C-alpha cells in the first residue's frame, strides 16, 4: 500500500505553507506556540487574509464560493496551518451558520449572508440566553419533550416549567404507553426500557422508573431517506477531515480503533 502524497498534493501543501508564512503575523504565531490567548484582531486579520484568498470557507463547495477541495486537500490545509502556528478558524460562520444557509436558505438569504461569512467581515457567535432557560444548560430549569404525533407525521416540542413537573411526568408516561403499545411492546417496572422501530422507520427509546431515576424519558430519532456521505459529515462539521483520513487508513489496514480522550489504540 502506497500512502505517500502525490506530487500535486505536495505542491498544494507547499502553497499553503508559503501563504501562511507570508500572511500570518509573527506575533500571532508566537501566541500559538507559547500558549497565549488570541485577541479579536489575531483572528480577524488572519481570517480576512484567508477570505481574500478564497480559503476561509475551505469546506464549502465551489457553487457557494468555496474552493471545493476534496478530503485530502482539506486534511493538508488543516495540518499545514497547524504546523505553521495559525489560529484555528472560528467555526460559527464558516462551519455552522454558512452550511445551513447555503443548504436550506433561500436566494435572498444566501446573497445577504454568505459573502460576509466568506470574507470574515461579519462575525457570528453562539448566543447564550438568560439564566434558567434556553442554552444556559448549567442552570437549566425546564424540561423539553420531543414527541412524534403518530398519524400526523410531525414533530411536537413541549417545554414545561418546574411547577408543572409532577403532572408532566405523568403526561409523558401516558404518551410513552401509547407509542409503545402501537409497536406491540410493553413497558413497566419489570421491563423499564424499550428500544423499538416505528412504522415510519424512526427509532423510539423510552425509559421509566426505576431505571430512570428522575422520571420517564423519551427520545425518537428520525433518519433521512438518503444516506449521508463522508463529505457531508465534514461539510456539516460532524467529522473533521483529519479523522476521515485516519478512518480510511484503519479500514485499509483492517485495524480496530479505540479512542479515549487524546489517546488512540490500534488492534
């Protein structure tokens, strides 16, 4: 097996390295290798340089303004920039918001938002809401139940406050009983967990006391009809391109991989 890089890939890596050495601030590079914190200008100056080159949104397809690189080039891009001490690209615009907009947004939204993301002239962030609600998970004081209304083919989300907790636990238990009975299963104290497939192909998992200490739990997972490809996982930031390269190598070597924290074991 020949795992050596092809000539064009070596030339590509050299191009990335030359760009980093010409455009990355020595002060920013020093912060990287000394473990110091970046300030906003460190990120913005570097990302705008990448944007002018067309590389900031390196996971995007060409039709939306990205370079349309394959997995190998994405791998090389990430690794060479890491070797050169470049800050990691802030993911909120290029990897989170952008792919959602170009996949699901209308033409007006694409024209309005995508250029600013590609050029890093507009900053996006993940906003945390007021204490005790929303994405303030450490202090969350609500419960959220996602329930598929069978026969209606839609998702239904209920959010309940603490004062309703006792009544809503019984409400959720009733919903669980209705769903589980329709797939020919039962759930009770002697059999407090059920994992089953619904008629539409979704997967339902329900747990009740005594196995569920804080009350009944219900999750329903829906699966798309078309299977995602490895490139889709990278585009949506579910998997890094470096991981995909590793997985490909492990498959070729017929190896088993276990990852725990920062350690990887091969068998």
